[in-house]
């Protein structure tokens, strides 16, 4: 049987690398086309020397859309604000699209404009785009033409919070605090001083106080999924590791609640979710999920507060693995294909 | 002029190593005696090969108290519950003592018993011991016979919180959340699986949910310093680095408050503190304080919450540097002697 | 079609974990039985929390051999000297065996005794065991009952050296120098001070000067493969990383030789080897092979010496990946099955 | 007594930071002037936030030489080829100079031109410059107007090799192999992909095969010090750590030689050197010298070869610490002042 043909638009970053790695062992799909804004048609394995023998396609110029002939689905790994100019061209050619950027994640264009500093260029499609968190949107993803792949921080936070919010266990009058610790790959592959090895190593550092763009994403999706307004105070930190993300979440319960009750709600919510593990044996840690599409969750109660832990690999469940999970659902593969 | 003679009781852990390193460049004090529970009178530089040429004293047996003849001050780096059996002997010999353990930090013996699992063996001295946080206790430290050197997490948290609590800027009805990220040296030098390199590297991990012993220490000292009951929800995490600690603190303000007002209170509180830097230029990060006795603080406001950041080197301002800062105060040295 | 049934004897170390991970995505084989010396029949995912949802078999007691009913192949991940007492029992039951220990790697029992400090307990089988370096032993592995899976350092060194030695390009009168740098997982999973995070992090350190057991393994196999006596001076170092290994090899050429000639010999030797990449685009680095079964090689000439670089993932091509590559060959799978 | 006034020319890199840190605790010297090519007169603590409270001087423009009024000594931390255009101006103003660049390290201008790709701009001073390796040049440094501070790799290699070469224990007909492993700070502070955290972490990587500029530096100084031609094959590697350097050196002895004989020569050579430690207790490791001006050495014999290990902190004994050691000698301070 011939394999599903996929294209990666913007393959030269870490999410592109990870998409290629995962698709190279997918039983039913393959990377057929790479399109890039880089001139000179570089071979992808010249950019990522690890890919020699795995994928040696050329990165064609992004405007050479004729290369897309016969392609079924495109992963768009372009920067925010660039993606929304390109996605329409793909959809118009009949491809289904998983957009890894933030451009189609926020249903409200005013919120987009406020946080991304420019008017949305494709407002009409905001309604049509499906937020690609399979654990909550599986049915809509199945039919979607355009999936907005969630941010890494929102994936971690929402998987922990949404079932409890839905079950009315969190006091909507109190902001939920999401204290996140992330590896450096989350910042992309352009060298910067902040993630230069001698600056990042042996260094834990907060950033984006009160103004990280994943904060409104968490709030909008929580509201969307649960029908309730939720305020999120999101504080990310960089820690000295390549990959992995841990969110520690502090929330006020609506009433007296036990760890068992919280755990029970999470376990029921994810009974059929192959990639969410509700842990009572150990506390979630990034090592346990590194290199996998799992998100590990745990719920605790202390000093009258709910404490939730959520760990995932920011490059996999937080980006490329989830994108392929979405593709699997869109095209009728087993949800876990290529992901174990 | 002859130098102050110091002894280190329990010098074979990381705090011992750091005490020796700092004292080796102190202009007015020197390490004269090492006493250890290890048999065989090992030379300290056989335990820490970095010390060859710096300090090559033998570790005498801890019961060889005659070695303490002529010693002015002892740093006790023994484990919790062991220290309180030994400290009285030192005091009775006329030495002044800086105890690095938790044994004399909690004024209330019932709290000690609850958190350390045994009755306090030296209750009479709990009142006499001075909590060695120089920024708040400088005058009492000057005269103290026995200084209880604070824990690393409490030092970081209290330096951020105490001035704001004192100024009635924090709502005492709401628990303060202290989310801490610590390097692995904080766990001591006995090899464990949790801090074995292949387990700790590339791994962020929470521990001690609701039951870390530094939580009551923070609460008691906050109450002590400010005269108000404060509840603290403390959640520590291990991150893959040797040393350094960052506390991110979330608190409810009593009323509308601005970043400028918070910063102003902190700056006034630490106007004369040589080791506390209130940062408005950058966010505190462990790299900026690594290898120093500084504690960097910053205050922010987001979503109606106060967010405080506090960074220090857990081995220096969080342990051995602070112990020497206390010694400096006790013996009339410049507070910064040996510490820049 | 039913899958090949595999057993892992001694699954609680890092090689066991890696075998389970790889086999969990193998298209034609599965882990059926775990046997361990640990009492209490622990579930493997209690030992490795990352395995929840991937493999939750119990570790049966190692003497419960009846569990091996129906099993086709066993991977023995027991310590050196323990393995040789157990392997015969497996072979007698009719299983084929891939032994990860050193016990069957050295054909000469006198050499074994000298380096491992005890008489070999199963000398009769030393001849029958096949050294499991597929790139040189593929045909013999196909038929082997017992494969001695190579050490990580020998794999890296031999893949670089053997083709050049065979081609008479290395002066046999001069010792070959192998300077190796290895991640900490190579030392196993028992916590030690030398690999305790605060000791290993920020620390490069040599060990085993002149007495590492992989030195005679390299020499014997080089002699075996090439028919010439070769002396190897092997010097390993620990570097602060989880996994990965780089060997930098210095050798005297027999005569004038160019980089191109060396590269040409390597390329021809590995034309059909799916996991050896001869690099001329970049220098081998551990990052390029991390998480893969690849070994990257490069040859250079400087100051009249041959310099070879060889990089692999010590847990995969250096241990468990190679074991499964051997299994693939033994049972007629595609050599790369489960390994891309 | 007033302190010696020092200037740092080019203070915004890691060597500048380290000079400032060390001088801030020097008993007899202080940083008086910073001159930089950066426009806008930035405060140094805005570039290095760790320096708030330690040094908050402005970086004056490099051409504002009037700032140098009253300055006794300048540390030049400018890039290679830039330094030689500036050093003459300092000398002509009567300052003594420690040049951290390579510009005055190679006595032969033809060698400079070959390796640095341009004609030397200040040939006349090459003879007058003293190579600042105090252990071999102490007397000449005392009187020097211009000290060429050695490279980090040559310092490590020469301290191990020179005494043995002088004692005719190394066969001059065989190249000495120097296999070096270095932390990332050695590459300077400009962000690059090669030292971007996600590329450097978990990655050991060789570079500069046969063409590193420290190779001729080692050869020329060895010849200079010993009066014999020595060939060096130098192969550096990057390892995932901030700082520290280990050289493993392989050499052919002139005849039968024992470890004890080698050690004896080293111990005699460094009997009066406060910063060289000849180790027989442990193998040199970067952790033991991190943050110090020590260089740890050890000599071994295996397979008829001499193996030497040399470890130092590349930012201290390999750069700024050695520069201050040179300053101490030039100005009559105790050689260790500020460096313990």
C-alpha cells in the first residue's frame, strides 16, 4: 500500500527535524517534500548531519508549490505571522494542514492582534481551524482541513487543567498559576546569547513575566473547552536541558477536595487517551517522558490548594509528536502510529 | 595580627568544602581544626582532591575535643538531629557556634518534633539561638553564642518576602506559594539514584509535595520577623545543575500595588545590606549569583498577583557563605570579609 | 503473524531499559519475559517509571526458568562473571542467546582470567560464541547460537580500525592510541560518587590508565579480524553527558597515505552496512548519532599520523541496539528492523 | 597604600569578566579603567549582570586614551590581529602590558603570518615580548614591558611537556599527541550554533583537525624552552561544560622510563611553583581545578608510551588568572595575590 505523502514547510528548525525523525519510522506516512525559505536548495542532511541515511531530501524553495503535487498533508513549521500568509495557499491546493505556529490557535482575532502585534491576515479561517489537542478535540480533528497545533506550554497546562475545570473543581474566581520549566530547544534553533551554552548551563532563569503569548492561548482554550472564563497567570523559566517541560500548577479548589478525587477525574478523562498517563506511583518528571509523546500528570493537595504536575517532551507531545498524532487522527491511522 | 581560629565539625560534605574554600582566602580567619565522624583521621584533601595545596588538615575524630583548644568559633556541619547532641559540648567549652543544621532554627520544640520526627534534645537553648539571617538579625547575631544558620530555601524565600510582609503588603489570609528550583548540591554528597548523573541530567523533577521541612521554617521566621501569621505553600524542584537556587513566589497583595511600590520597599529594606541586590535591570537568574554570596531579588505584578524572584547560590548565601557572613558579624569583621 | 518471543535476563539496568524501548517498536519481535535477580517480582515500570504504558511485565526470579517456555531468544544483561554461569542454562533449553556481558568476547581463556580476575567457567563455549559485530561477522552471526555482544568502546574503535588494519594501512609495529570520551550511562545504574551529579557535571576525567578491560578486547578482535597482531593503548574519559561516545584514534600509517585513501577504504568496507556512516561533510560528534544505531566515522591525516574519529550512542550501537541488530540477523529480519 | 591601577582593554568577553572578578578581590590592585570598542559607553554591569555591586565602571571608547592617565598596567583582551595594532599605543604611553591575544606569542613573524593569515604589524616588538608562562619565564616576566599571555591549550600542554622535554625524556623524533577536551567558554561570548545550548549539550565533538593555531604555539615554545625541535599533533574537542580543560598527552620516551621517574622530574620542576600540582593521589580532572589558578598534572606509562594528564580552568590558569599571576610577578606582589 502506498504511503501517505507529507510535506514539511519550514523544515530547518528543531520541530522540522523531529517531524522527519518520527515520520521516518511511521508505518503509513512518509516525508515527500520539504519547502523552505532558505535559498540554494540545501539538502536537509547538510543542515542536520544526523539525518544522513535517514532523509536526504532537498529543501525546495517555498514558492515552488508545484512540488506539492500529490502531497496529502502539510506540516507548517513557519514562524508566527509568516504561517498565516502561507497556509491559505496550501488549503486552496486541497492539502490538509497541521500548522505548528500560533497563527490559528486563538479564535478571537482581537486577542491575536493584541498579543502578536499585527492584524490577523486570514480571519475568515479562524473559525474553521481546529485546535489540535486530540484529547479534547479528537472528533473535530478527524474532519479538519486545518489543525492549529497547540503550543508546548498550553499542551502541558491544559491537559492538567481542563478536566478539573470541566468538573467544576477549580474556583473560577481565582487565577490559576502555571509555573513552567522548559528546556532550551523550545526557543528554536537561531543562536542567541540567552541560550548560548556558557550562559544557559548552570542557569535557571525566568522570562516573559506577565506577557508570554501562551497565556492567552491557555485562557481561551480553557474557556472554549469548559465554557467558563478562567484566568491564568503563566510564568515560564528556562532550565539547563535540551528538551522537556514541567508545569507546576497551583489552583484554588471550589471546595474541599482530595487528591483521590482529583486523580479520579483525571483518570476518567484520559481513560481512552493513549498518551496521557495519570501518575500516582511517582511525581511527573521530564526524564520519564523524554523522547516520547506521553504527557505525565499528577494531582496533589497541600495547604488547601490543588497542585498539579504536568510533564512532556516539548519537541514531541509539545510540538512534532502531537502534530503527527493529529495527522494520524485526520487520516484514520491508529492514533499511536509511529509514536511509540 | 593573629587570625581567628575556626573549627569545622563535619567537614566532609559540600558545605564543609565551601567553608574551607572561603576561609582559605579570608583576611582575618583561618581553619584550624577539622573534626569528623569518619574514622582513620583522613586528610581533608584526600576527600576533596581540589584542596591539595589549599588545606591539608587531618580530620580528627569528633570526640577528640582537646583539639579545640584555642579555637574561637565552630561551624557545625553535622546532620539534623546529630547537631543538637554536639552543639552543647562546644558551647560549654566556650566556643561560639554557627550551626548549619536545622536543629536550632525552629523556636518551637513542638514544631521541631513534628517535622523532624524526634523530641528536641536541647530545648533550653532554642530561645538563646539566633536565626542567622543577617539582613534581619544583624544586631542579635553580633552578640550570639549560637547562630542557627538558615536553610537555603528559607534564605531565598525570606529575603524576598519579609520586607513586604512587614510592610503589610501581602494578604495574610492567602497562602504564599514558593516554587523553588534547586541544583543538586543541595542534597548533600552521599550518592543517590535521584541525583545520579544519568537520572538528574536532562531532568526537572518536583519532590517533597506538602512535606518539605523548610516550609515550617519559612512560616515560623516570617511570623517571627513580621509579627504576623503567614501560610506558605512550598514546592521544591530539582533541576540539572550543580549549584544555584531560584524561588519564584506568588502572593496576593493586600490591595492594589505596583511593581514600583514593591521594589521601593525592597530597596529600602536592603539599602545597607551588602549582599542583597534588588534588580530592575534583569530578572534574577542563578548564573548571576553563582559562586557569590549575593541574593538577587525582583518584584513584579501580573494578573493582580505579586510575583517575586529570588536567586542565590545554595552553597554560599544558602549555606557556607552566610555562615561566614554570620561569623564576620559575630567577631567584628567587615561583613563582607572573605566574601567578595 | 506471531511475533518472535524474547526474554531479557537482568532487565533493571540501562541496557535492559533500552532493549525494552527498542523492542516495543520492533515490527516482528516482542518482550515476553523478564528475569531478574531482584527479589519480590517487581514490575519493570516501577523500576523505570518511563515504561508505564510501554511495558509493565513483572521481573520474575532468575531461577524461574519455566517462564522461558516458548521464548526464542534471550538477551543476557547480567554482570561480567555472572553471565557465564547462566548462559549455559539458556543454551541447554534451546534458546539462542545474545550475551551483553564480556564473558564470551575473549576467545582466549587465559586473557579472560588475566583481565577479569577469575577462571572462565564455560571455556568449552568460547570457541562457539560469535563476536557480535555485524559489520564483520554477519554470516557467522546468522547461524550463531551464542552471540557475544561487543563492548561499547571496542565497537567504536574496531569499526574505525579494522578496515584499515585489514588493508595493511596501519603500521603494526606502533601501538594504536584510542582516546575515548564517554557519557555516564556507560557505568551502569548503581549510584556512585564518581558519577554523582555534582561530581560528574562540569567535569572531564580520565580513568583506567593502562588497565581498562576493553583494551584486550580491542586487541584480540583486531587480531582475529585482520590476522595481524595489533597493540592498542586505550585511554577512556568520562564527560558530563548521559549517553554518547567519541573515540579519537591516532595511528601510524605503513607509508604515505592520504585522507582520501583512508576514506575510500572505509567507504568500501561499509558500502552495505546500514548503520555505519563514513563522514566527509562533518566530523563525527555524539549528537549526530544520539538515540540511533549509527556509528559515524571519519579519517584524517595530520603530522604524518592517521587520525580517526568514531562516534556512537553507547546505549544503542554500543549495547542494546547492536544486540537487536544481532537478533535481526539471527532470525532473518531486515537488519534495520526496529532500529530506525 | 594606594592600589596598583589596571585597565582592561576589551572587557566585554569572558576573559574580561574573569579579570574583573579576580581583581575585585586582589589586595593590591584594582580595575580603574575599561576601554571597549562598543559604542555608547555601556556600564560593564549592564553587560554582565553578575557584576552589579562588584564593578560598575563604564566602558569608555577604546580611543579615549586619556582615560589611561595614571594607569600602571593594561590587560589587552582584544581579538587576535586587533591587539597588535593597539598594544604599541599602550607601551608608548609608558604602561606595562599583558596581552591576552596570540599576537605576541610567536617569536617568528613568518609563523604568525602562516597561521593568522596576515603580516604581523609590530614585528619589532616580537623579540621584546615575553611569553607569560611564569613557571618557565618568571625572571624575564619580572622585567617585561610586554607579556604575551599564553593560550589555554598551550598552558596545559606545556606545563606537562616542558620539564620532560628539557630532561631529554621524550623522543624528539616522534610527534607528541595532545588530545584536548575543553569547555565552551573557550570559544568566547559571541553566540554560535556550535555552542548553542541544544547543540553543545550532550555532545562531544572534535574540531580543528591539523589546523588549530595553538599547535605552532606549543611547538615554538617547546623549542624555545628546551632548545630542541618538537613536533606536536594537537587535536581539540568541545565537551558540554562551561569551563575547564583536560589535555591527555601521548609521547614516546627516549628509553625505558617509569612513572616514578617522570613524576620525579615534574615534582622537581614545580617545587617552587605555587599553582602546579603534580598528582599521584588522583588523576587530574577539571572539577578539581575549576574556579582556581591551579594546573594539575600526572604522568603515567602504559604500553611503552608516556601518558600525561594536565587539567586547568581555561578561564583562570588558561587566561585571566595567569594574566594576573603575570601582573603579580611584574609588580612585585606575592605571586598568588588575589588568586587563592
